[in-house]
C-alpha cells in the first residue's frame, strides 16, 4: 500500500552514483551515511509489510465477529418472539441449525 508512495528503494539508494567535483564531499562519509539510510529504509519496509498483514488479519476477525453478533441478535429476537409453550420440534431444529452455523461458521 505505502510502497507506491515511497520514491526510493533501499537498492536504489545503494546503487546511486554521485558525480565527483573538485570540492566534493568525502566519499567514505557519504557511503557511511547512505548505509544508515538504506538500513532504515529496509526496516521501514519490514514494518509496513508487517502492519499491513496484521491489519488484514484484524479486518477478517472483525468481519467474523460482526457475523457472530448478527447471528446472536437474530437468536435473541427469535427467543423473545416465541413463547415457551409454543415450542415444537420444527422450532428446536431451526434453533439448532442456527447454532451450528454460528459455531461452525457455515453460511447459507
């Protein structure tokens, strides 16, 4: 996701060549500094990838929890609307089917 917004990759930084001027910088200092920058970039990429994966897993978990909540609310409504004296075998089978869907995660 964020890789599209980052201009330089660690490899591009590593392979960058600068023109040397008569009054240029010390090459050793520039190389040492760029090594640090490359290390930071690699860490940033790793952190971003890890966070994206974690976000994806959390979104899946949220979706599952929302489905469980919907099913639980539906079961509560069914239980409220039914009088215990009116319970028959068909009602018991419907409730059992809904509970199985909640427990085993099967969708219609």
